[in-house]
């Protein structure tokens, strides 16, 4: 009997502990700012490097947050009757993506048919610049075909270089001021607040986090941290490619595993980046399987030199060096991390072709906790931004007559068929002719919606986009292409600004009624059930949170 009582008491204690843990977790989710202040205090005291809880604001609807309600009418006069609903859905998709890009949380975009008219209802909660949103929404979607940009970037002018040199000289002088202030006895945290130009870490006393060796731009900081102890502050600034850092070292920890591997790539006609295709996809798969069957630790480098399509590593036996997660495409990464050291796996398919992979090593590197005072350098890219990897071809939605979902007659694979007009036919044949083995990007409103590979020059004005499409994915792509091709314009016919006062008033009354009701229930539970009532009150409080 005593054993049973102890068992019951133990279950009750564990139950109460579990309820308390759930309470803390719920409280941290609801008011993360309070917990983050406590985390900052702990990190300053014992330097554990506890990460912050994300502070995501609650998404309020139009009635609570206020905003705008817009009604548009689509002009489908020139659209065949059977295509009108699909065309309007495509416009809805474009408007939704435009609104998302505008930064509106939880937008609501719906289509409606009123008689013979097609309308779009747009709710923009929390919008402040209604006129700008109206202008952006009302633009006709722009469809463009672009090719890989092989034009070398221009060099900096003498004036631009002089500007960079002048600003970097000023940055170096500021770095000297930081060091002088440190040597004069100013504490690290106040140096961060006074001098640091890293806004993200400045609000957390310069805390950057744990730095691995794989972050190339911070390699000098990592090397310094290797030779210093917890709590040390660099007595001079450490220069990197991006600026000057006065560094404070925290604790160290074991980081993500790094792997070393070699590979043999067999690309095929249509694979991404396959400059000299020798095989069809099925032939490449069979060739990769044949190489895998032959490969072992002794002959792998020789096979790579003989058969690999990857020119960047073919001369060193396919050696990729050491890398961490995120460095390779997902299919390759999954295969190499799941393999044992010394194991050869494959063929592994990626967008580049078929890989045979030899895993040669794995190690967990040490990461160092770093805080810094950061003085930024002016970089070439600040003056001369990086050029786009794509450039216009002159082919756009004006020359695309329509896109539709089709299936391959032999394999049954789902494809998207394109039909161009006469001008588009000539342009498309010219563009595909000079991009065989490369990719062409299809942009809608400046964002890529598909990047198919070119297998051969395509004439006749018809083309198909192939890929591992589901029917739904092909329908969405076709819809987006038609949105940029069909002349669907929209007209604003109603605009209504909605204040948040009505929803706020309703919310306030509901909150007061809810709180009063819950308090009455809690009082009744305590008076009538006493201790069990207290447990139920705690449970109810956790449920509410």
C-alpha cells in the first residue's frame, strides 16, 4: 500500500513539474521579449551563448489592425471565354505575390464573378501607404525570358576607387580610436555601443554567436580565437575583407560535422551547367552506374580524371576538399552525410547530373563564441553592385501566345507547352541556339518562376518545359506564364479605408468579459474543490496562455 502511495505521489509530482514546464514554454512563446532580457543577463554573467527566442508579432486581421479594402475589375474583353477564369486566377496569383513583396502580413486576395464581370477583392491589413500599394497592384504583369549573363562586370572608375580609398582610410582611423579607448580603460560593452557599426550585434553587446572555421570572411577572427582564452579581448583590431573587428572571445563548443569527399560527375544533355554533353539522361545514369561498379579507394582519382564532367576538380582526382552543411545541393549533401567514411555511394542525381561520391573523412570542428566592435569597410560592391546572373533577351510575354499543360505521349510525364507568335518564334530559335547546354530563366514581375535547361535549338514556335512536375505544379506554372502573356488589365472600382477602432473596441469588450468569466470560474473551483481546485486553476491558466 505504501509503495502504491509513493508511486501516486511521484506521478503527481512529475505531473506538476510537467505542467510548470509547459507553463514556462507557453509564457516564453507569448512574451519572448521578457525571456530574452533574462537570456541577455545570463549570457553576460556566465557567457553560455544561449540563443534568443524569436520575437514574432501577432498577425492581426483587417478589423483589428486597420488597412484598406480594394476591389478591382478585370478587363477580359480580349480573352476567349473558356480562358477567362484561369486568366483572372493568374492575375490573383500575381497580385498576392506583389502584396507579399510589399510587406503586408496575411493579405487576403480573392476572385469573384458578378454577372459577367470578374472582380478581385484585396484586403491589406496594416497598410500605411495605400496609394503606393494601388499603383503596384494595378500594373500589368511583366513576363520576360532571360539568358545567362556572361558579360564581364565593368571596372571601377578612378573616382569610384578614390572614394573607396578615402572612406576606408577613415574607417581605419576609427578603428585606431577604438583601440586607444580600450587601452585607456573603456570597457568592451560601452565600446560596442559607442563605435560598432553592426546594428544586429550592437543591440546585444556585440554578440555575434559561435563562429566556425568554414566562414571564410571571418577566418582571421577564428585564427585569433584559437590562440586565446575565454574572456580575452584583442589588443588591436583584426582586419578582415569586410572591416575591422575588436574581438572578445567567449566559450568554445563542438560545431557541425565537416566532411571531406571526392566525386565523379556524369552530366547529360539538359543538365544544369553541362557545357559538353556526351549522354542523354538515361545514358548518363547507366554510365554513372558503370563507374560506381568499378570504383574503389585506389582507382577513384584515376576514374575522376578520365570520366568526370566537373572541370573544377577533375585535375585533382575529383577532390572537393572539406565542407559543411549547406555547401552542396541537397541531394549531394544528404548522400555524403549519410555515408560512412571510406564508403563510395551513387549514382546520386542532382540538377547537374549523376554523382559517384567517395567520402574520405569527417570531423567536428571547434566553434568559438565571439563578440565584436565592428568598423565597416567600403567594398567594391557598395559602389558597384554585383551584376545580375541573367540578362534580357528581348523575348517577353508580348510574343507568347499561350501556355498550357500537356503530357508526353511516350512517358506520360507532365509538361508545360509554349506557343509563340511569328516574332517570338524567330527570337526563341535564336536564343535557344546560342544557349544549348545552358539555362534560360523565365521571369514574372522580376522574379524567376522557372529556369529550364536548353537541350537543343528550338524552331517552329513551340517548346515544352520539362521537369518533375506534378499536375498542380504544371498548372500553376502555365497560369503564371499566361498571366504575363494574356492582355489582362485591372481597374480599381472601389477603395475603402478601414480603421482599427471598431475591432479594437470589440476586442476590448471581449477581453474584459473573458477575464471576468475566467476569474469567477477560478474562484468557484478554489472555494468548492480547494487543493484539486488549485491544480485545475493552474491548468486553466496554462491553457489560456
